C-alpha cells in the first residue's frame, strides 16, 4: 500500500534523464532518442500507481473534469508543438526564436501544462482519486523543469526579450486556471473523503 503512494515520486527520475537529453542535444541530434525514456519515467509511475489502487470509472464529477482536462491538454499539444518545431527545425537545445504566439501567449510552458493535465485527467477518469491527490508533485516537477529550461536556454539566449515576456506571461497557468484547478482538486477531496 505504501509503495503505491511512493510510486509517483519515481517520476522525478525524468529530471536527470532530461538533463542528459539536454546535454546530448547540444552536441548531437541523437539526444532526442532519450525523449521516450523521459516520457516513460514521467508517465509510468503515475499509471502504475493508478493500476495498483481499485479503479472504477463512474459517470460524475471526476469523469467530466477529466474529459475537460484531456481536451485542454490535447489542444495545448496540438497548438504548441508545431510552433516549437517550426521555430526550431534542427532539434537542438538552443531555440532559434522566442515563441510568444498561440498558447505561448497565455502561458510560458503549455507543453508542460499539457502533461500535468493529461496525467491528472487519466487518473480522475480511471477513478484513481487517491493517486490524483498526489498531483501537486507533478506541479512541482513541471515548475522545476520549466525554471531550469528558462535559466539555461531562454534567458541567456533572448535576454531582454525574454525578461519582458516573462513579466507579461505566467509560467504554467494563468490565475483563473489555478482557480479552476483548485476547485477540481477541492471537489475530488470532497468526493474522496466524504
């Protein structure tokens, strides 16, 4: 039982693997081969933890909140991914242009936001609410990775332009998004513990 709730901590292994990917990409394009391993260490522990608790999809708050989060996550990925690839076609760690359009107009890291929302949504929809309650760990992980990316790649490369962008755009979610997330989290707590 305790092992199940410690499993999500293993997703922090994505940090050193991502760091290695970053270092390899600065020298060779082969670093991109580590991307599946990063995704496996990010998603795997959460889904294994969800599998180890009693699951049960039921029509209700969790299902509809999860569906909404999946729609938002997929929309973020479909809108942000092409913008990044168009502005960095050589798959290097150094972006050639600062992207501030599309979802990047609303948040500085929509791809990371999409990952957090997608994992959270799957947990909710599967009925793994006890594991969902550990998702603040995902926000911490996304924050650490986003700040690392900014300090190592974006700030040194784009200097003043990035500083201006940073003051105008929230890191992971706008204030209203945090309010919605808080309501969903509170709703899951209420349904889980009542």
